[in-house]
C-alpha cells in the first residue's frame, strides 16, 4: 500500500470527522502523483471500499468509540502498505508488446509464409494497418519500411500513429513494413508485415523486321516479329489472336510463339516467318494475371499491312538555336513517314519540360525563355514499328560573359622546350571566342601573328622559348546578341631553361695510342647564376668544375686505349636543369661503301653458274687503325645461314681506292645478300650489306632499245671516269631553286615537269673546254647470216636541248668491241638552239657489239647547260622523212651524210636551225 493510498484513506475518513466546535478536522493532503493517478485509484479501490463498510454514529460518545477503532484501522493499513511495497517495488510498469492487424481491401492474407506475414492488395486501393501495443507507460509507436532506420519514412502526420493508412497505394510502395513500440523499459518491440501490390499495365505491341532484309517495301516476304510486353505483378500470361483466331504454338507452320530467355517471362514474341497474304491482318495480344485481386485481362491490337513502316521525322529549326532571355521560341517537328501514323512527343535531355511549355502536336513553344530553360530538346516519333525516330536541337540562352584567370596560372613558370597552356576561364552562353595577344602590342605571338583565337580560353604554346616570356592579354571577342564591353585579363609567363649545349652528340673515331680532345660549349641558359659542369665516362666521374667567364669546357685524352673507349657525357647544370654533350669515342672502322657502277659486274656467265665482280671503297680509312682484313659474309636470298671468310689486306688503303673481290660459283638466277665488315686491331668495324642479282647481258641480240632516264639505274648508262665532270639526272620539279636562269630545259622532252632527263651543269667551278662523258650499255647485234655476210641496220635517235648564250658542243661517238681507244664520231652540234627540244636521227650499220658515248663540252660561260632525253635504238633504217624533211618545231632540215668507217657504216642526219 503506497503513501497515496494512506492519504486517500485519510481523506475518505476526514470527510466524516468533525470537531466539537462544529468545524471539520483538516484533511491530510494526498501525495502528489499518486492520489490523482489512475494507478493509485485502482490500487486503493479495494481499501476504500472496505472503509466505507465501517458503521459510524453521529453522537460524540459513539465518535470516541469509533475513533479508537479507526486508529486501529490506520495501523493495520500502515502495516499492509509496508508489506505491499516490500513485495512489489515496480508496481504496474511493463515493457511494450506489439502486433499488427489489418483492415481495408486486401486480396489475400497469408499469416505465415517463410516466417513472415504477407498482405496482398491491388494497386490503387487503400492500405490500412493497425499496430496494437500494450505496456506501461504508454509506448511510442513508429512505422518504417526499414527496421530501426529512419529511411523511407512516411509523412510526419502518420509516422507515429497506431494506424498506417495509404490511400491509392502504388507498386513502388510495396515492401516490408515495420511497427516499432518503445517506452524505455526493456528492448523495443518490433513486428513486420510484407505488403505485395498487384497490378497489370496495358500491354504494348512493337513490330520489328529481321535485320538485313529491308528492301523497297518494309514488309513483303519478310520475317516479322510482334513483341508484346506488359508490366505486372504477379507475372503475366500472354495469348495471341489473328482476327478471331487464337494462335497457339504449332497451330500454324508460319507462326512461332516464344519467350526470349533474357526477359524472364516479361515478353512474348509472335514470329511470322516469310509473310504470307493471310498474315496481313489484325493481331491482338491479351495479357492476364488470372483475375487475381479481380484484375481484369487487358488487350492491345495492331494491324499489320504491306505499308507498315517505322517512323521518320525532321525538325524545322536550326541547331543550335541561340536566343536572348525573354524571347519566345517555337520548335516544329513533322513526320515524314511511318505507318501507322506516329505519335510525336517532346522531351528534354535533363529534367522535365518547363512548366510554361505549350505543346500542340509536334509544335513546342516556350514563351519568355530563361537561362534555366536552355538545353537539348528532342522530338520522338513512335508508332511501335521498329525503333522510335528521334531528332534533337540545342537551345542556348545567352548569358553575358565573365573572364577570370585561375590564381595558380599567373604567373606561370615553365621551362624552354616545354608545351604550356595559358588559361583564361570564360563563362557566358554561348561562350565567346577569346582573343590572345601580347600586352606589348609591338611583340608578335608565338605563331608570328599579332593575335590568336581560342574557343575554350586556353592558349597552347608548343616548344616554349625564352623570347616568349612576358605578359599576355586575353579578352572576349565581340559578343553576338549583347552590346557589352569586352572583358580582359592578364597572364604572366616566365620561361626558365636549362643550358643548351653543343654538340648534343658527336661520334669520334680514332685509333689506339692517339690523342683526342672533347669540347662542350654553352649556347644559352636561364637563369645564368652558377653554371657547373661534370665529365663522366659511363658512370665514372672524371672531372667537375664551375664556369667563370668561359663558355665551354674541355676534356683531353692523351693516349687512347681499350679502357678509354666509350661514351663520355658532359653535363652543364643550372637551377632549371642540365644540358648534356655526349661523345662516342671508338676505334671501330667506318663501314665500307659498295660501288654500284661496276661495268659488267657479271663477268663470268656459264650455263648454270655466274661470277660477280664485287667492288667497294673504304670510308675514311685513316680515321682509325689500319684495316688488316675484311670479313665477307654471303647468303642466298631467303636463307638464314651466312657463309663467311676473311679477305686479307696488304698495306694501307687510300681514300677513294676501289677494292675488287670476285665472287664465283653463284647459282643462276639466284640473288645473294653480301655483308662486308672491316677488321682492325681494335676489332670489328661497321658492316654494310647489299644484294647482288643475276642479270643477263643487256640486249644480247639487239632488236629495240628505249631510254627516258626515268628508272633508278638510268638504263645502265654509266659515267666515264676519264672525263672532267659528270652528267646529272634531273627533273624540273626536283632541280635546285638556285639554278642558273636563261639556260637548260623547263621540262622533259614530253613537256612533263616531273619527267627526268640527263644534262651537264656548267656553273662554277666548271671551266671552258671541260668534258662530261656518258656511256651507254654494250649492245650485241643480231647473229650473222649463215649463208653470207649481211650488214644489220639500226636507227639511232635522241632528243637534245641546247639553250643559252654560252652553249658549247654536244658530240656523239661510237665505240666498237675491241676498239677501247678508238671512238668514231657519229654526230655533233654546237651553239644556242633556242628554248626547245630538237631531235636527231642516225643510221648505223655495225657488224660487232658496240657502245654509244655522249660528250658534252662546256662553253665560255655559265649559261651553257646541255640536255639529252628519250634515246632510242631500233632495228632497221630510219624513215627518210626523218632524215630529209623540215623540222616543224625548230625549222631545221635533215642533211644526209654518209660516213664510212670500217667496220661500221654510218648514215648521219644532222638537224640544225635554218639561218
């Protein structure tokens, strides 16, 4: 019994006691918190009821008697109170308990399914769950969709109510709901129930054609796929109809019904194989969830015809569209094809369409556009055939520009040779072009111009040099749509660069016991404070030092040996970095140089084998120790194995000395790869490789020969080594830009500036009377007549060009086999013939192999270039009109000259200008 009960008893008794003076005895006040509490009232209910049964008399005598009895009752009540407080210190306090009951429109309720309650409801109905709790004090209640978490809570008005009510429930609101009750005693009580929302959307049919079969008509003897899709819970079942005919798998050989594996039953496909006339019909797809939750079946129809086609559209607007704020803009989208007629919708790439947007079919209007309305707008046409058609345009709402330089980008410190980017950050729509210039207007930009444009505010400079240091100005260009003053900003560029040195790399070839001195020079450096250097051989430090006033440092080696050969590096260092000179000191001999102009290198020509005369010179033979031998390697083309042998060399090789070695027993007609390596006491030198090929003698039985000097070997013509200078192969397109004017041809004989010809260059240091001689291959004549000697005739012709006031002489000679020192003159001309090509024809009657020689003689000055082109030798005599008729080009006449030279008869036609 609590103190509150005692007070209550005293209060009850006090209402009946009175003093002798007629006033009541003062009532004892009940203990706060117990007397007025419901618990106290319940606790004391039995005691007060018993108290009311004690008989009281109004007389004073009786009062005294009763008073004695009441004192006894008070004592008993006090003892009872002490006993009760000792027995139960907690009283009626209790932890919470909770359970969930449901009401509303439930389709199905499973009390136990895998240890959870499942409440099934149809989408759009009202969900009502009540959380019944017990416990004292009264527990607080909270509904959540994630146990113990505040995520996915409901509106504050419903979170803490016993009843959770969701009207027009949607599919995304399904899930597990938790009711949590707590009153501070013990652990919170939690119960959950899973809500399963059932629904069935309208099915959608899309039509697709098999890939790669589209031709003139979209559907004509094609395979067509009708795809039916409907979102549902529980899973949907599909059925197909063609008109009133129910289509089943196997009921029609031209129809196939299946579900794609990856769709997990969400899609049903009707495949029409090789369309037939009866396949052009109305098709219906019925989606059903078997009337669960009283959800009715839904159907969609599609009519397939030979005109069925996917949609196509076009936009009647520009892209992009640039407008000012406040302007109205209209976008027009029209269909250009599609059956059934496509529906048009407008979407925005990010976010929804502005609320003020006015839509009228394919026309979208935005009144009073703002910068928030900018973006990409797309018109989409869809008729469920093929893929939807989509066209987009970008709306740019102008915003005045602003120009800033990032704090870390000015001043910008870089090194010479680097690639750097000067940045000015620009805002505004559309972004204006940024114009870059030097702050000092008299200084040009890195590309040589006075101003450079940038579309993103970045000026990129490749290979920065120290001359580019300074202040750069970026400013906005004239801004279209707004009359605003150009914004400007400055960027400072500081270029530091390590020492630039020379040589960057130098190869030094020197023999043993000789001295060598290497020098590394500073060209430029910044900053120039404290330049130091260090010399190294490989990783070995040789010398260090500091520059005073000199601009170079040297390192000598007095006597070279195997230990001194290697790579020497000289590093010159400043604050910005280091420049390096590298020297490769070696005793390796240079590579030999093969001689490709060997006259008749196939000097032995037997039935199955041939021999080759290999010739070469040695590059810089005195640079290193004496070459004692060559290692010759040879292998047949396409083979892996090299055959090697050494060629001993006696004495010193002179510069330009032609060395010959004969390769024998080479198999016809195989080609061979030849490798030649010089050997000194240092070891192997650099190797060189060439390919030798078998070639039969030129025109072994001459019938016809033509040469325009277009190929690389100039038709096997060779330079005479007894003359003063050489003929040169040239075309107008490749000649030196410093050529001598007023002499030489402007094109080859055909008029092409890319065609080649041979000419003599008479510029200095050539002197008057010096000769250049060009030798033809050796020609063999046709075999002799076995019934008697006959002379074979050949027509020899060529074009020549002799233009210039200092033209000398052009001679043609005939050299016969065996007559190496006797040359028979065939043709000759001298003096200026004008800026044109002339043609000469000569009849020759050789009885043995022969060779032709062109000799050009330098005149009294530099304007004396002579050229030849298109040399021809044909069996048979020249036509008479070529020998005697007028030349329509230069007015020359043919002069018939008979020169009898044993053993050859020559008929010469000299073409000279008429005077």
